[in-house]
């Protein structure tokens, strides 16, 4: 009898927006068609070798199934020819033609930032949550981490690249799953970014400092694309071998550091274009008061 190796190589990009906003106005800016949004995101991911994406929401306010709730929004727009299986809370598996090697796992995620109405100061930190969204918006950082952990989600700090952020991070680092240490949007070479304030926040040095912080605190650190365009999905991420996929299995792999980071960078022009569009159309991200804008 011949023994078979049932392990499979997985590539996961655990922070994906896919488009700046899922509303008609934003999709027109991208040149994307709302009716084919799912295929743009999912099919292109599979064709590029990505079989796990963390579809991420980030906004000051979200309603279930509306465009800010990316996971809920996309679930209602999956074409009937695709097989869909909600394997566990916060995870859907989408397949083409019933062939597992063409399947894509989509995980519900949310990046939390300080609530502007509460005048919170997170020192530049954000909290990336893997497993769910629609999280309470009034919480401070420590409360937000506890809330996500109590729900069984994974939590990752972002933005740990300066001294003030690290001082705050040190007060909660023991409670999070890990650190996002490589963001593909941090794409500009340091010798250029240090002289141009507008792009200094996306210097490659930010990633280096975040990696050093995670290593010094002995925390797992992952790479993500933070993709705001379909072609950016998977430029950065993690690769690992596993016999099966589940959120608990993913947590174990990350906590045991049984993965490899893929540290690509998004194109500088795309990052500049994203910043321009967000600045022009998203400076007042409150479509619930009549504007068409969405934060991310």
C-alpha cells in the first residue's frame, strides 16, 4: 500500500480590502463592475495562487449586509454556479466545479481604529481582527482586544513602528495573537520617503521596525497586502502546509510560527492613487449622513 501525503500548501493574505469601497461610486473609480465584484476578487485570487483571503472591513459604522460589511455584502453576490459552504462562523468556502484545488476560503475580518467621537488616541496603532466584524466601535484599545478575544477571534497589532506606539503596544502585547509586521503598502524606499512627508508613512522602514518589535517581544508576525485593488491581492501574505483549513488550525500554525512570510510590496503608483482617491472622496467618511463615501 502506497502512503499518501495529504498535506496541502496554502497561501493566505489575511488583510484584503479588494476595492477602496464596495459602493457604486468607488467601483466606478476602480473601473470595476458591481455585478462581477465577487469574480474580480475571488477568481483572480485563486488564479494567482491565493486560496485564503481575509476580507476586511474598516469603518466607523457598519450595518449588516451593506457595503461597509464586506463579508456580508459579498456573500449575497456570489454567482449561483459557484459552490458555497459556510464551513464555520466567519468562513465561507467557494469552489469552482467541485474541485478542491480551485476552492477559496474567505475569512471575515475587521481592522479597528480609534473612535473619533470618543477622542481616543491609539498612538498610531490599529487592531486587525480575524474571524469576524461588526465589532463595538466605542471601545478603547485594551477593551477592543478583550472583546475580540472573548469572541474567539485572532487579534493582531498594526503600526508598531514608532516609540510612542510601542509603549502603548507593550501594555497589551501579551493579549494579542501577534503583530502585522509587513504591510505591502509600506512600499517607498527609505532614502526617498524621508524627504517627502506625504509618503513617509509608507516607508519600507516601517516594516523593518515592526519586524524588530515583534521579534523583541517574541510574538508571531505576519505579512499582508492590505490590497485596495484586485491585482494587489496576495502580493504579501503567509504560506504554510496543512492537512485541513480551519480558523483554529490557522491560529495554531501562526502561534507555532509554522509559516513563511511572503514580503512583496504594492506598486508605489497604486498606493499614491489610493491615497489621492481616499483624500478626495473619503475625507468625510460618513455616508450615513448622506455622502457616498466609505472609509476604506
